C-alpha cells in the first residue's frame, strides 16, 4: 500500500469548514483513498473513500487531485464532536487489509 | 452497516498470564482483523483472522504470542499470551462487511493493562 503523509495536527473554528490535506504521491492506479477518524476512546469510524472522482456523503467531501497524488477531506461545518484523529489511507478495495499511518489530530474550537 | 462488540472492554492482568479477547459482529463479514494501539499511537495491524484456517500475521507478530481463532463469519478471538507490561495496549478488532468489502468497521477496543 502507498504511504500517505498528513499534518500532525490542525485547528478549526466551530461552524467553519475543516480542510484536511493528505499526500499520497506513490499511490498506484488500483488504490483508493480512504478516510477514517477516531474519536477519543472509540474505534475508528469510516468517513469516505474515492478513486479519482470527488465524492460527497452525509459526513464529508473528498477532493482528489487530477494526478491523484494528493487529496483533501472537507468537513463543511465542523462541530466540537468532530475533534478526532483523522487517518488518510491508500488501499485497494476487495477485502485487503488497512494499514494506518499517524493521522492528523483535528481540534475544533468553540 | 455492522456493529462490532468486544469483551472484555478492559482488564488488568498479571505478568505471565494470558487473556482472550472476544469479537462479535452482528452481520456476516468477509474478513476480520486485529489491531493494537499503544497509548498516543496509531493502530498497528497484528493479523488477519481467516475463517477455518490459521491467521495471517504481520511482521513482528507471531502465533505463539497472539493466537487467533475465527470459527465462523461473525466471531473471532485474540489471545495475548504470557503477558508482560509491554503488552499494555488497546486491542481492536475490525471487519469488512459482506458483500461490500469497501468499508471496514471497528469494535470499541479492549484496554489491557499488564502489571
């Protein structure tokens, strides 16, 4: 699986959009970009994933650059409950294991 | 979606003993995994639990230390054997939901402290 690079931590004001970047310059053609988050004392939670097109669901939007070397997870209106560690992972679909990097610790402040 | 539960939620154990952690999924999952998360760290994959056959271990983890069973599509156990304080960690199980295998669901974790 391709290695991903994320900022160690970020701050965001409550109600504002949180934009979390991820670099995955060695991603291969059959690897998707996945995002998970882990709220304190809980197991990780799936957020969204995509291959090359931008994706949106009820939780977030995923913007992938045309060359697929980087992506941005957008939480459109961050709340205090979005404070968590966010993991960006490049992995194949179809039942392959997920390897976690260090992630970005997002602090949403009132 | 799938709901994954783990037992126990936490335990305090003595050095040299073993603890078995149970993982139960409310839906059939194609694959199950076990992770370890040390304080303040990310998740480290221990092994893939294979139904009806031996688990597939990641580098640095061995069956004698972390024996795993998976007797059916919804249940797995991880045993932490001959424990030492270095085994103090959170242990999490996860599953990929059948028929879709795009989304991984995680249990709440088992917090283990070894004295």
